[in-house]
């Protein structure tokens, strides 16, 4: 049944010349029919290079917005319009505009997990993989990092010569994992390496053998000579790695690490969206595209 729907999706996307993007937290059956998979930034760059003029994003809203900002001339759909990221929606433009007035000497650095609207009042975006490199290159030593307090903490520890300020935001899925979960997983799998995402709390990050973005975790596990890994990010990553490296063993750090927002998109949502029946065409005001683009372009410039 799943295979039949997948075959149909592949046929329709070819006939209608539509590019399908899937974030690595999507279910395996969606990943299998996507043209590109990866983290949110990789996906936007791939979308801007894709020859197709129509793009469907299987992921959350800020990712579809980022694709639209980088490719305003393309039609971009979010496969399931309900898929939002709670972290991206924790802070809005009004709040950050007020905070900026209180901290006029600070450069505002926004994690890419923010709305397009919020990016218009920030100075530069970062991803989890590029944050340290980009912030090191910022000429100002005063940094306000939003919204993820945990990622901010991880970055600040690596750049001790800058002054960081944070607001209390973060990913509810990663932030819920504790050092107790690490102890339990290490006891069950004493020979495994622990790979975690920097959205986890500092007391979990401190215990890890490797810390990185979803793509960095996957690359590390694939290249490592080790045979067993405890994966401290959304459970799909352990599942995808198990498919890619059948001779290695992958364990979820916690089975609670399921992002319901990422998992709300189903294969049928994608099928319906391809057929013009469902999904949401992303429409952003020109001013928002321009303002958010400035923030993303700065990330690309400093990230080189
Ligand atoms: P990356 O894929 O950029 O590591 O981000 C993780 C995440 O939580 C995306 O929502
Ligand atoms: Fe947002 Fe966290 Fe889900 Fe990523 S894992 S989409 S940051 S809630």
C-alpha cells in the first residue's frame, strides 16, 4: 500500500515537474520519495538551485518560509499547513523590537528556527552547524542570541571572549531530555558513543561524545569506525541511520524525542498536496521577504 502511494507520488512529481524537500525529521516513507533531504538550511539552498519552479516542503512552516525567501520567484507549498515549530513561534517581532531598544549595543543573532517576520528585525541568522563560525566573525562583542537558550549556551561556551545575552526560548522536544536519560541509555549500551544536538540542555550536552546539527550527527555516525551510537535528537535520525548503516547499531537517547510537528505530515498529505488538494502555498509580503533575506544573506556571507 505505502509502496503504491510512493510510486504514484514519484510519477506525479515527474509529470508536474515538482521538487519535494524533506527535513531529516520526516518519516522514512517521505524521505524515500524526496528529491532532497537534510537540515533546514541545506534544504533552502538546494531549493534555490533546483531547476523546478514548484517546491513542496515536508517539514515545518519556518522551513517553507526560508525556501520562499531564498527563491521568491518559485511556488512553495508546506505539505501540511498545521506543521509549525513551537520554538519558532515563541518570540515575535514586537518583543524583539522592544528588547533591541533596551540593548542598543547588541547584535541580534537569530537561529534559523524563527519566523520570516521575526527575521526582519534581526541582524543575522545562524544554523546549529554554522553558529560558532558566524558569531566569531561578527565584529561586535555583544551578542543577543534568540530564541534557543540551549544552543546559545553551547555557542557561548566556545566563544568566551564575547558577551552573550539570551531570552528563555528553546525546543520543547530536545530540552525535555535529562542527564538521567543519558545515564539510563549509557547503562543499557555501555559501548555506544553518545551524539547529541545542541538544542539539548547543557547538562546533557556536557556528557556527549559529539555535539552537532542533525546532518553533522548523521555524517559523524556514518564515518565513525565505532559500531554503536546513542542518538540524542529526534528519533527519526536513529531510524534513518539504521537504514543507511545496517551493520551498525543506533539507539534513541529517549523515546520521548518525537517532534509531533514534524510527524504531523503524512505521505497522504504529500500526495494530496501534489494533486493540488491540500497543503498551503506560502505567500509572504515583499517587505518581509526583503527584510528576512537581509538576515539570511548575512549568514551566507559570514558562513563562507
Ligand atoms: P537542524 O536540522 O538544523 O540540526 O535543526 C534541528 C531542528 O530541530 C529542526 O527543527
Ligand atoms: Fe521545532 Fe524542536 Fe520540532 Fe525542531 S524538533 S521542529 S525545533 S519543536
